[in-house]
C-alpha cells in the first residue's frame, strides 16, 4: 500500500473532505489546506510527494500556487482541478509544471489513476538519480584501493581539494599511484567533463618540452612546417597533470611559473597571447625542498605548486591494504584474461604480506617482466619465492579440488619511460644458453600472479 504524502489545496470544505476520504482509503497520508498561502507554508515545512490544487483559489490563484510549489520541490507531482475545461488553462498549467489536470465533477478512479502514474514517474526519477549518484560515488576512487587510515586520509584530501581551483602537489615514491590520485581529483572536480592531459615532465629536452607545452607557429624552428597547439591549449578548462615535475629544466620552470600566474602564454615563435583556464596538478617522487636548496628547482614555483599537498604512503607502510589490493588485481586481470579465478591461498597471501614491495603498487600490477637487475638480488629472490607460493583457485582446473597450483613469473615493473626505451629488455628473461625467452619457447606469460593457463 502507498505511503506517500499528498497535500490537498482547495477552498471548498466539501471538496477537501471528499479528496481526503478518497486518498486515505487508497493508502495516502493527506494534509489539507484551505487556500494557496496555507498550502505553500505547509509545503515549505514538510516534504510532499504530490499535491492536488484547485485552479480557482481566493487571494492567490491556483496557477500561481503551482508555480511556487515547483520552486519548493521541482519533482513534486501536481494535479490541478478545475471546474472549467479550458484548453488555455490546461496549457498554462502544463507549462508551469503540472503533471495533469481533471475537471469537476471528476471520477474517483480517474484521480487515483493520474496520481499513481505521477508518483510512479517520480519514483523512477528518484531511483535513477540515486543510481547515478551511487555510480558516481563508486567511480570516485575506483582504481585507488585502500582501507587503511593513511589511505582514508588521502581520500579525504582528494574529496576536499577536488572541487576547488587550487593547484595540488602529489608527493610519493614511484609506484604509489600519483597519477591515479590526479585522475581522481579531476574526476571529482567541476572540470570532470573537460580534458585531463598528462605531461611526462622529465622525458623530453627543454626545447621539445616547451614546444609540447606551449605549441608553436609555422616556421618557429627548423621542421616547424605547420602551427601546432600545445598541451596548455588542449587542456583549456580541464586539468594538466605534470608527472615528476621535479625533472623539468630550470629554463622551462620560469615559463611555467608565468603561465600559472598570468594564465596566458605565447606559442613558440608567435607574438599573440593565448589565454587559458587550466588547473595544474603536479607529482614528484623527490624532495622538492631539497631541490630548492640545491638550486635545482625554483623556490617561487615550489610555493605556487604546493598550495595543497597530498602525501601518498608507500605500500610497506600500509600492509593492511595488501589483501584488498590482491583481490582487486586478481579480479581485474582474471577478467582481462577471461579466467575463472576466485582468490589466492592463505599461504600466498601471507607471503605477499611479508614482502616489503619496494616498487609499491606498480610492482604488484606489472604489464610485463622487467630485467632481473631491476631489483637487488635479495629482493628478487624474496619476491620470486613469495610469488612461487601463490595458488589461484581456477574453476575446472586439473588439480584436485579445482585448485591449480601456479608458478607465475616474478614481475618487477620499471618506470614507464625505461620500459618504453628498452621494450626488449623488459620482456626478456635470462635463462640457460640456447633456451631464449619464455615467450620464444611458447610459454604463456600470465599478467596475474597466480593465474595458470587452463
């Protein structure tokens, strides 16, 4: 039975009594008002799902009451009642937001039918709004996994900082998820539907970096056969993320500072000023204060960047998040590789908990195997020993009880730029002479530790 609140506004006592009896019998909670002024006062004090309003009211007409009611609650279902079946009145009522209207004398079932339809549409709107809100909340930190107090502090800072225009500096070791934090800030900001552009700050010489940032005009330098927009222009109204900003050359730092201060720049070789509205989020894995002391980073730029600072803890300082990370990556890569994986063994989980993870979260989610020399030999042996104990439960596996013991590759991800520069080395695995790589021998390289080929 329905339990919605319905407000009835009618100056005729007999009509109020008829509607009250009809609606209460149908299961609605009914509140009565003898004119529009009383009805509006009630609507401002209490929430109603629907209202039935007479068009002809004293002092304040029904159409004016309708307009004010929609200002109080835009989703309020309003049914207008009129003694005059005027097409003009009906059109005015619908334009002002009425759901429908009926003429006196009306059939009881007609009123109930219209009211049920209006309330059902309102319920659907509310459900859709709640679903969108839930999906948005779920997507806020989808790729950032952590329930530890340190990570909850990070989530709180992201939520507080995202809606503002302030520049944000994300500090943390390599592999802690600085870019994911930058994306979360952008996603939860008013700029979410605008571009999010990443600048690989330390991978380019300063002249090429400046060309990428500010663009250039035709003929600005040898090879500039056409004009090109820079990343600042492409990120207009959005977010520009400077990854490892501590690596930017000093001469470029001065130009970046001016853009942040003036919100304008000139393309290389150009004379016209280009105005932009860009939010800056920067990340670094070095101590910028020390860099300032060593004259490797401008002090004024440091203070411009360090308006809001978010410090990401290394994985070894939040070991309580390891189980959630294991579940996240097993599920992620199982879906990517169409594997029916339900988890890892307790022994494997304990081995992963005991490991220090010098490469942080990135070491846990590698795209491919880097050279063994990426980690010290002892670290390499520890990780390999831990991963060799991982067992993924694979449905339909050949092992007894459906548990397929897996001996995955020990993955140690490198920085993205190193992997890009040495892709062959990142795929290779040293072995006895003549054997070549595992890929060359036809063996499967699982991306998920503990997932064995079926």
